[in-house]
């Protein structure tokens, strides 16, 4: 079974055989006791030990829990780095654990100049206080990345497509650049997931997710995950999770497993809808700019077609002034003004005052995050209805 090609891309087939099958069956199986086909929710803090020094593999749910472990095996199968992953209470808990597991005072981080606002806050306002230095670099500028690398650099952290300007990084090129440097190459793949953008083949060392977004996909949970083929690093991250107490809860893990089952189907529909909405916005006289990797006007459209299996459900668009954007946000009815993304309902945000309010204004403007920019997480509604809603909001 093959993953559908992105709509509108006339490239050679780039099927990834087995994505659906891996998601539905990878790391899962009928419950050995009851035969239940769906993973049970093991809502238990502790696990009785047959005798001192012997356990079932589970002792206390801050260290590990069977439902969380099922989610981890399933995510690992999807990403292609079996047998395991590390699941967290939130995406930011995952980023924090990664930093704690890999950094110490005096170390250096290179971070993409456009990343999730919470990641910037963690690096600038928390880790800086522990003497971890971060250089923010445009990751499309390979010379700038090379220049920023130093002996103390331990992590090179990027997002692609980036939130919210949808700038892309060339993962293969960055992977080559970093191949002979000990720094770990980390990709926050929240916007596309392994079903839409397999990363590990490009030399990426660590893939990080906010599962809150497309992976769970239903606006029902917050969660995070880290995947890496480096078993020692994975164990250290899981140990940091236990030490600091940031594991996913069993019920949230179960909901996330449930959401995952339809991930490729949702991702395709999100992308098809986003392309339809992007084309409508691009033709609208009141819209000054539309940023969507699936549009030929996106400066990195060719890279998107080559690196991604879908163009994704996220787009950004700009109207002429702050006031005009606030007016659109007041008038939308079907699109909800809310901070999440990647879920079945369409959400719209104003990054400058919402998700990225903590990013210093000079940094915001330098990356093109203007006051009139709105971010749309295109949901699974009928695209005609989304277009009609935006048309009436734009007036
Ligand atoms: C939401 C998000 C995060 C943070 O995840 P939480 O689950 O909200 O903690 C990190 N990276 C990206 C790209 C995100 O969209």
C-alpha cells in the first residue's frame, strides 16, 4: 500500500510502502490475556512485583507504563527506528528532556531562526541562565550554520516547515554539513510527522514531536515524543524523563494511539484542503501574501515537492495592516481563533500576539513574522465552506 502523492505534484512516484500498515500494527498486537485488538488503558500507578528484585518490566508509571510503551513502540515503527521512542506529557516536556539529556553548562546550541515560540523561550530565558548559549541562525544559509558551529556545539535544532512562516530547511544538505561534527542534528517534525516527511534518512539524529498536533490530531490531548536510532541517547532521555517527571499519562497515550491510526488519511486531506484555501487566498485582492509550500509562489516549492510527501495543512497569509488582520479574526465563523494546530477543526491565529508574543519584536520582524500575518491550520471541513468563511471575513 502506498502513501498518496501530494496533490498537484507531477513528480515520479515516491511511495513509502507500508506506512498505513506500520501505523495500524507496528509495535501493537492483541492483548496476550484477553485478545483485545485495541491496546488496553492501563490506568495504574504501580505494578506488583512477584518478589524483591523481580518485576514485570513495569514498576511505577513515572518511569514507564504499558499504554505509554505501546504508543512508543507504535511511533518507533512509524518513524522507522524500532524498537522504542520516549513519550512525554507535552511537546515542550520533550524538548526540555532532550536539552537536559544532552547539554551541560558551557555548551552551545544552534537553533533555527524560525521555531516554535516555546522553544525560543526555553533556550533564551531558561537554559541561558544555566550557561547554555544559543545562536539563532537561518538554517537555509548553510554558510551561517557552518560559521556558528564550534567545539562546544551539542545540538543543531531546526523546524521544517517552520512555525509560522513556513520556511523550509533542506534536511539532506544540513545532514551532509553536520555529518562530521559531533553536534546532534535535531528536527522538530511536528508540522508533517514521519507520515509526511521521513527525516532519519537525511542524517537526522533526533526527531521531536508535539503529538498535540497532527499525531493525535483531534484537539483532545497535549503530548510530545522523541525518536532516535541512538539507543544510548534514548535511554538517557527516558532517564531524564523519569528524573524530572514528564511522562505522558496512560489515557492521553491511548487517545494518541487512537488518533495515529488515521494520520496519513488526515494529513492528505489537510493538505488537499490547504492547497484549495491557499489558491483562493492567493487570488483574493485583499490578501497581500500567501505562504504555502504547495503553491508555486513559495520560494522553496521545489524543495517541498522533493523532501515532503505532502505539502501539509499549515499556511500563513497577510493582509495590508494589523487592523485589517484583527478584523478578519473577528469576522471568521467556521475558522476558530485558537492556538492549537494540526487538528480536525480549522484554527486561525495571530502569531505576533498569540503563539510568538514572547519572541522579541526585532527577531519577529527579521524572520518575516509581521503584525498582519495570520496562521491557518486547515482542518478537514469541506473546503468550499472554509473558502466561503474566509471570503466573508475578508469582506
Ligand atoms: C506546539 C508545538 C510545540 C510544543 O508542543 P506542546 O505540546 O504544546 O508542548 C513544539 N514545536 C512545534 C512545532 C509546535 O507546533
